[in-house]
C-alpha cells in the first residue's frame, strides 16, 4: 500500500510537472535540557516534514495534497499523515473549499509569529484547535476585511470522526493575512463552537474565542493574542495570552522572541522563547534559541535549541 501511494505521488508529480507545483519543508532541531529529571538531556530530531503537491485545473479550480511527517505521541515513531487533500473553487461570491483543509482559527497569527519551525503558534501548542480538519469552508473579502466560515468534523486531521456533531469555525480580520511577507497591520477575531456528549451522555459544548492583532513596518514585526477555551463540562475556563516579535538586523540576521501564559483555575504556566534567525542561503534558516518554562508550582526548566528549516520549492 505504501509503495502504491509513493508510485502514485511520483506519477502525479512528473505527469503534471509543467503546470503543477511540488515543494518540501522540513523542521530539524538539536535540543539540550538542563532538567536533571530528564533521562535524555540532548537529542537530534525532526519536528515536521511536509511534502506538498498543488495544481491549478483552471483559473477558478485548484487542488492541493500535502503530507505531514511527525512523531507519534505515544511511542515517538515517525508517521505520515495526510494534512491537506482539498479542492478550492473561486466563485463570484467567494471561495469554496472542500475536503481536508487548514482551519481558520490561528492561521493569521501563525504567520505573524513567523517561526513555526521553532515552535507552534500558541493556540496550536496548547491545543485550543487543530491546524487542519475535514469539511467545507467559505472564504470572502470585502475591501480590507476578510471573512471565513468552516464546518468540519472537529476531530482534526490525524483522527477519524468520532461522533455525529460538527464543529463550526468563524474568522474575521482586517488587513493582510501574512505579515511575515507583507508590511502593514491586522486585527481580528475567531470563534469555534463544537457540541458533544460526555461519558454520561449529557450534552456538552466547547467554545473557543480569540482576539488577535499584528503589525509589520520597517525592520520590526510583532503581534499579540488573547484566547479563551470554555468547556461546559469543566469548572474553569482556559485563558491563553501570547505576545511575539521579530527585529531584522540585516537581510541575513534577525532577532525573535515570544512569551506565552496559559492559566486554568489555580494553575498557570509561562513560556519564554528568545533566539536569533540566520538565513545564509535561500531555503535555509538556522535558529539558535533558548526556552524558559515556569509553572506557578514546581521547578522552572531551561532548554537550549538549535533549529533548522529546509525549504524546497
């Protein structure tokens, strides 16, 4: 089965090479942890490897397939997942997207942060939402204001649907979506709603709301977000604050930093990342960084990382 899938992907790649795009993106790191409780203090690892195939069928139709190679949570094995398998159709009213697709919850904030190869965006890291899901979406733009609505399974892209309920996701924002490549500012809001039944078959719901903003001008880029997760089955809500910035010293060297704080009831945890991004060649980034983690109870920990990003287009 794996050989068949590989042959099919190669056939697609070479068969449509003239008018299709194939790209690869890999995140690699060396990490050192000073926590004496850890059995392994230093590791080499792949965080993510993406392979993407995209083709324009016409001026209004486009399809995209993307695989995601990452570690399996329970035993650490590398596994291949399908992250995107979608058809995008541009109409006079907006764009319709069908299939397995990226969600509209933290896609704008992730671009403002700009260092997915170092760390996931805040909502992704603390599991406020999945980065992709199976369903249908509608995107439109009026002037500088962008709107989108998605109806998806709610189980993410690594798991099949596990109930009959669907997840609703809405996003509205003003300004450019990709501040890591465009100057300007944006401000927006997101909301998700997903009903479910608990172990006692009682009706429950999870609601996520978020506000975000970003700014990019000259050598500086920065952003902040405020998010809250409300589960009707839980006593306390989860509050997440995140702020991040990037300063370009030259075309090759940039400084970056980020602070996250997540709290739920009496528990809170703060994370700080500070590093340098070096771009010696096109398609390569080298990012030494330090991470500090401090829970309100317990010991703090510090990790030194050397992250790499390989981009093949």
